[in-house]
C-alpha cells in the first residue's frame, strides 16, 4: 500500500556509516554518516538536520548523540560527535532534515552501526595454527542474548559454528601487508549459539599469507548480564581435513573421503586431533575490515560443452570472469576429477593455459562415492577464466555438471551507461566485467595468471571507471591505507600494494596512484578525511620524486613508462610528467585543507618542473614533445604543463598524428590512453575521441571485441602464447570514465566535489543518436539521457536534492532554437524565459545553451 505523500520533504534514505550500510564491527572512533534527502519538489535542499544516535533500537532517545537542529546543507561526511563510542556496542541512528522552507521531514528509517575492537587490548585471543581445521567446544548455561564473533586468519579462513559456515564471505580476510595489518570481520552469531554444548571451528587456507593461522574471539552476553568469552588459545585442537592442498594460483585439491562429518558440531570425537601451536603469531595490527566482502555474486551457466578428445570435456562459459566452478558428479569413491581453467582455447578446442604462466588454475576433486551424487566447489582459491576442462569425470558429464561461480568484492553497482551504438555497449560490457573481476579486496592487475597484484598504475587507471560504475568508496579507503602502510621511510611507495616484496620504489607513474586515488576520492565522494589522512603521505611521495629529479626538474628514474604502447614514449618524459602531476595534486590538496603556505610552495615547485619539462622535451619548431608520440603530447597537455600559448599548436600536432599518421588510431600505452580521449573532448574534438573509441581495427577496443574478447585485454595486440598477455586487465578500461563524462556528459566539479555541483555536458557526436548515463552518487541519483533526430534534441537530467547543475544543451546547429522544459518554454529568441521551477538562468555558450538548475528532474527539448 503506497502512502500518499504530501508535498514537501520526505524522509531521508540511503543511510550509511563510513560508506557502509549498517556495518558491524567498525573501528573508527568518529565515524562519518551519510544520508540522501528526498523531496517532492524541485529546487529542494537541506538547510538543517538532526541526527539521533542511541543504544536502544528505535534511536529516538538520542542518548548517545542528539545533534540538535544543525544549520547545514551537508548530507555527506557528517562527523559523529556524540559520546565516546565503546567497543562491541550496537548504535542505532536516524536523521531528519529541514528543507529550504524550514519544513521538517519525517525521520528516516533507523540504521545501525556497531563497533568492533576499538583498542588492541580488547583482543584476548591468541593466534593458532596447525593443520587446516581447528576446533573447540564449550558450554553455555543459557542461549545468548547477544553474541559476536571477531575473526581473521593469516591466510584464508572459514568460520563454522554448530554445524554450518557463518556468513557469506569467501576468501577472507582481505589481502593486506600482513606484517603491518590484518583485517578482521565481525559476525552476529547470536542465533547460532544455544544453551548447553556448542562447537566452533575454523577451516584454514594458505591465502596470500601462507601461515594457516587463525584468530577468533567470541563475546557472548547471557540473560541476566553474565558474559562469556571463547577465544582461540592453546586448548584448541587441530587436524588435517579434506583439503589436501590449496593455492590461489594453482587451485585446490579436495579429498572428500577425508571429510570430517560433524567436526563443527558438539559431541564430535576429537581424540585423534592434536593441540594447536601458538608459534610465530603474525605481526600485523588488527583492524576492522570495513569494505564490502568478497562473495559469490552470481552463477554462470555454461553455453557450450564439447569433447575435443577422449575423456576431455571443455565448457565455454561465454564470459571471462573471476571465480570457480561448481561440480556435480556421481561416481565411485576415489574417482578423481580435475577441473582446469583457462581464458583461451586452441583451434582444436583444447584448453590454452600458456598465458597463465606458472598458475596451474586446476582444482581436483576426489569423490567419496555418494550414491546420491556429490557437489563440490573450492574454498580457498579462485581463477580467471572463460573455459573449463573436466578430465577424470566418471561417465559423461552434462552441461548441468558445471556451474560457474562468479566471485569478487561485492561492490554495489551504482552506474549505468548505454548508447545507440552497439559497439559502445559491448565495450561497456567488457569494461564492467573487467573491472569487477579485478576487485578482490584490492584492485588487481589481472585475475588469472601467477600475478593478481595491486599494481598501482593499473589501479589508478581503472579507478575513475570503477567509481563511475560501482560504489568504490570503502574499497579505495582500504586500499589507500594499504599504500600508506607500505610507504617507505624515504617517501617512496611500492609498484604494487600490498608490497610483499623487497623494498623498491615504484615507477613514478605507478606510485602516483597514491596522490591520484586521494584526488579521485575527493572528487567523487567529497572525502576530505582521506585528504587529511594522506596529505602527509602524498607530500612525502612528491618529495621522494624530488630526490630523483635533476636540477632542471627532470626525473629520469623509470621502470615501465607508458606501458604496452603501440608507439613507445621516452621514460624520462613520462616520469617527469607524473612528478609534475604529483606536485600539482599536493598543491591542490593543500588548498583543500587550507594549508596555503604549502599550496603555494608546491604550486611553485610544480611550475618549476613544468618549465624544466618544456625546456627539455618541447620542440618549439615542430610543436611536439620528445619523439612526438601521442602520449608525449597528451601528458603535458592534459596535466597542464604546456604553456597556454603553445597548447593549440601541440594539439594540432597530436590530432595530425592521430588522423594522418595513424589513420585515426591511437598509439598510446596504458597511461596515454587514459587521457587522450578526455583531452580531445575538452579541446573541442569529441568527434575524434569518438572515432578512436569506436574503431574496430587494430589497435582499438573494437578490435579486441572483433576477436571475441568479453573483457579488456592487457595488450592492444592479439597474443595468446606463453608471454605476458592477460585477456582480463582493467587498465585500458579507463575509457569507461569517458563514456560517462563525455557521452552522457556527467561531470563533478572540483570546487564542489562529490556531485554537489554537477556539469552536464553531453557530446552528441557523429552517428550517435542516444546516450544515457546514471550514477547513484554520494548525494543521490544523477542522470543524463539524450536523444536526437534531425532538428530536435531531447535531454533528460536528474539533479539530487541539495545539488546544483549547469546543463549544457547542444543546439546542434539548429537556427533560432527554442527550448522547452517539460513543455514550458525556457529559451526563446536568444534569451532565457524564466518560470520553470528549479531553473534559475540560462546563457548561450558557443554551440550550446547552458541552464542553471537546482534539484529535480528536467526534460529539455530543443527545436526550431
Ligand atoms: C602487470 C601490469 C603492471 C606491470 C608493470 C605487469 O606484469 O600485469 O599490469 O602494471 O607488470 O609493468
């Protein structure tokens, strides 16, 4: 039953704490709150809010925090300012707001956040290791009123209580620099414990940490106020379970004959088990894992089953993805089925695993011989694949014998893009699959071979695309802390985080992920706390680069440069450009924090580097940089190194290079590619950017698709041998950001970030007749959808409550254009016609009319 809302402010929704929906076990002492106000009318905004936080479930008491009526338009990044939070408590909160007419909204629904271990002294558990299962039984005099499990592993773990796995996370904990930090997860297990005997256990896997160690602390409140703690210690018992071997890269071997029925239930006979060992506990500090977990997010049904040889069965899953295979099989005990995974097949239909390098990507299941049949899926590994091969299968497998299980960090989809050009939709598809399959608690470079590292350039190149398609705020918050944890005394950061390798400073373009991710977090989410927390870190990174610069500001230190290009670019140009960029971001962030002395100092340093760059790399006679590669010209133009009076000349060289020397193809590697299309667009050649985006011959995204790609390749070239050629690498997916910012035309404003002020500027180019983008931003839904036919343009835009927008409506050479908004004239005879609610003005800017709008949904139509 819908209740008929009266006009005015509606209850805020989308309540979040530290970017998470009702999180359990956070360990920040002043968490930030977020909400999205709703309103029935346009031009709505919040003018004041009231937050109530309580330890009782309706939040109404506000006994922990009653903010009172706070005069503020802010709906995001609101700092909790109540009583000091205590460990292991549940806090309930709600919020209401007052609109522009000082009308109060109803209160929001109640949300929660719960604290974990706020102090390291809260931890009483000891790290235990042994085989790959550990267990303990204990008694409770009554069923608990509240029970929480705080758990982690140095290596993967599964927590089991009274006969079943707890929670739906897989491959926990997140990959971190485990000597520095290990992340724990909090579970509510109240309903899983009972009066009498209980059993808890952990399955332990190698994971990234290879320690097979577990840490568990359960805090139980009983009726009447008694408290019981159960924690891993020397009294726990261990044995070897059915997992004979597990490795992220190589796969899992599971012998179902060795299963331990009832091991996680009370009353199990553990007399053959041994005491656990407490040796060598991991050294990292324990922090709450405050990001979406890795989960099985979907099932993938195979498209095709073939048998390229006797006893060899190959499934085509139709899509390259991350995860594993679930097997259904019936057969004799001891039968051994091997499940191999690959991105590619040979012409004869057999698996091509050459590009996995040393990763075996094979799971082996040994049957227990259940006459009812058996179902297996691995626990502590994952693969990147499109094809699955079964060998050793007893009998003949059917299509249904295999299901793909898609596994990655379960970030919420927050963006959507579509266009009238099918190729663009297919590229968008490949990008989205490429990005999500490379979110495995860190942004990985690839999902299949013996690598899957948090390579830093790959991370920053894909970040904007990821942020426009998914809710990445908590994910990158964690990754930035990983980078910070890995920063060396000299200010350098590693090429990939977690580092896990001997110390070596990153290539300048790789380490610049540090300032770039800070900047993106600020732009997309208005996250000032990130800027505060990492300002010193990014400043030290810039200072590290300074130690690598010569007197002219040139940094020759490089390792990879514009990686995997068609035409190489000199490494010193790339390194110096990223040195400039790092200084530039430090200067900007100093400005954000009001550190004007540092802002000035780093701006000056950046200017000095720009001058040195110009002197060293610019050919004033021919108007290009260094060897004239597209990346050589793109980086200084896009980063703002090129002096104003030279820009047009360099742009001409760049366009000539694209159009005449390369027949409208790009030659850029991963770095140049990120900036080339946005640069062309910002400088009035969106049509040329579009030509590049929609190319179908080598090198282009369309070429990959012509060759059957379902994700984005690591290389522009089609390579399938044993060399470096992943078929699922997110970095060239950087073009995905351009789809939103240029074709749908949705842009945030650096001065009022997090979509507080929005610029809608769609590029209606070439044969494109329609494009649509929508984003669930931190402030609510922003969308832009346009269509055009000769002589007619339609643009529908949504601006969230509290935000403002400038909306650029291209008039597409329509003479004497008239614009209507929802049927009412708003532009006529060259002038703004006031009166439409929410529109405050309009002006002509070149070929467009620019409307000033506040919140609401607007439908503009332009015609003669
Ligand atoms: C990775 C890249 C990474 C590069 C560094 C490769 O092996 O897969 O994407 O950025 O090494 O050059």
